[in-house]
């Protein structure tokens, strides 16, 4: 089964629109959220702030190298993470985050928010 030309573009646009507000993904379930909701919220933040037109984010994607985060996009994403997910990163650690994979980012955020259970 193949999609008509341009059909995938509509799906990607709809996915980005659904992920426009990562805070709402978590707010729907309050403190009773798990790793899937966390991953969804983080993916929404990554897709919204990346300089690339991302269709998907894989666990092994590196924030700067693979996901199109220049310095400004990266700082905006960190601000988005901090305000939407109520986490904080010390200034001296910000540069270290640029080289994380998406999987590592999920782990770092889940360590700050214990209610996000990340399955091994």
C-alpha cells in the first residue's frame, strides 16, 4: 500500500500540530504520567524547536548533530523544557546537553521528575 504524493506531508503537519503544546500532554494526566507521556512531550519540544522539518525522532538521534539544533534553537528548547516540564538545568551543564541522544534526554528529565517512570 502506498500513499499518494504529498499524503505524508499532511500526516507530519497534523503530528506537529498535535504536539504544539507539550505541557498539555502532561497536564491531561497530572502526576499520573509515565514514560510514554514524557517521551511525547519531549518529542513535541524537539520537533517544535528543531531547525529541521522532522517527521520522527529516534532514540539514537543526537540533539545537535542529528536533530538540527543550532545554538539559538537549543537554548529555546532548553527554555521550553524548563517551562513546560518544570525541570531545570544548571548553566554549566547546558553545553553537555547538546551532545545527548534523545534517549539520554528522556533519562535526564525523568531523573528530575521521578513520577516519570522510564522502563529500562
